């Protein structure tokens, strides 16, 4: 162990969960390290690129007598900056194979490579759903700042739903858990009843489910199905991306989150029927509290995911009015 005593939690056999600092309200992200007697040295998720995160992972590796060049495989649960940020750096330092779910490679991962080309679409999407000019004005700069801490890998190998991989000397099934991200990956160990869940389910906070320009058309519909999957799977333990690293009671939490989204759907349906509005104005009703600029954009994307789900179900209509999509009964 190094002097900085990395926060490592044993998961299964040689697999350990490390808490890595991130400059977000969740404070840490879980990075898993596996150094089995046989099989590749593996990282699962990589954190956002900050000096503190690099140091924390370095310390975590050295607790097992390992250094960056020893990493042979990096599995990333989803493309969000706090999980994927350092993937390209690890790849460069170690030559490790970076792996993600095939769906994510075609969507979120691609987003980082086509970022410049996709940015105008991202901005237009937010404007079309009512994001006011003062919040739009800083969107590009904030996005650029965020992107600077993400280093996409140059080659990403696809994992496929239902495929089995070896981790900690045991077999794990690759799961597709879309909603929070289109190609969100889970790893399921039936023997130990352990799920590596990333942000597909979290204690304390509801994973953000947002509709963006580049996402699948109905992320909330996807997420409700994922919650059903998790409820049926009923793992004894899940390793989660934030507020973990390990949680129990996944089945009850999945039910609770489904109830929470249904309440929000009821709320949005009634609000839009009573007073037709664009998604931004609906988001002010759904999240009336004070939020910073980034928080208001998340609130818009989350509200929009609910409004579009209702639209696709035929429970709300939408019309182009005054330069934005207005949802109504
Ligand atoms: Zn995420
Ligand atoms: Zn996350």
C-alpha cells in the first residue's frame, strides 16, 4: 500500500472497487481493478481526466504492485466523461484493449470523435426545446471545457449483449442496460449474484435520463425496461458508479425509481394539458428549485425525455410554435 492509502473495496476475488475523485457533486466515481492470477489485468471505467484522478488510479494500481503499462484491458460501462475520460490515456500508456458495448460504440463513444460536427446539432436541439438565449450562450464554451477532460480511445473493441467474459477468474455475462446512456453496459456474475452496474442504478440519486440530439429516440422508455430487467435479475449486490461502491436492495430501488418516473410522467402530462409549453418551461415546473446553468440543461434533457415518452405513447401532442416544440394535450 502507498502512503495515500487508496480507498479499495473487495468485490469478488481479485476484483476491487476504487473510489476516484471527480469534480462533480457526486464527488467520486467507482473504478474497478482486477489483477487475477490468470487473465488480463483489467480496469472497469476510468474517471474524468484530472490530476487527482490520475493519481488516485496510480495509487490504486500500485496497491497491487501494478503500474499503468501493466493494464491489459479497459472495459467502459458508458461514454460519460466521468467514466470514459481517461480511456485514451490508459490506452496510450499501456496499449490496453478498450472495450465497450457495441451499441455505445455506435452512439455515445462516436459522439466524442464527431464532437465538432455534432456540436451545432446539440445546440440546435436545446434551442428547439426552448433553452433560453442566456443558457444557450454558454453551452458551447461549457461543452468545450468538459470535452478537454475526455480522451477517447483510438480503437474500441465491441462487447455484445449475452457474451461472457472472464473477470476475477469467473464468468460474467455482458448486459445491455440502456436509458442513462444508449449503450450502457452491465456485467452479471450469476454465481456470486453480483452486478457491475455503472450508473444504470444508483442509491440516493436518480440516474439522469436525458434526451439529447444524438441519443436513441426514447431514453425513458429504454430506462423503464432496464429497471424491469434489474428487478427481475434481483442481484444481491451491485457495484455502482457513484455513492457506492457497493449497494444492496437493487430490486426495491428499481421499483422505487420506476414509481418516481411514473409520477413525473403523470406530472408532465397534466402540466402540458393544462398549459401547453415547451420542454424548457415544463422543466421549470418539474424542477422549480434553483439550479446552476449545467443543472438547468440536465433538467431540460430529463424533462424532455419524459415529454417525448408521452408523445411517443400518443398521450401528448407536440406542435412547432414560435420557434420551439410545444407539448400539449
Ligand atoms: Zn453516467
Ligand atoms: Zn457517472
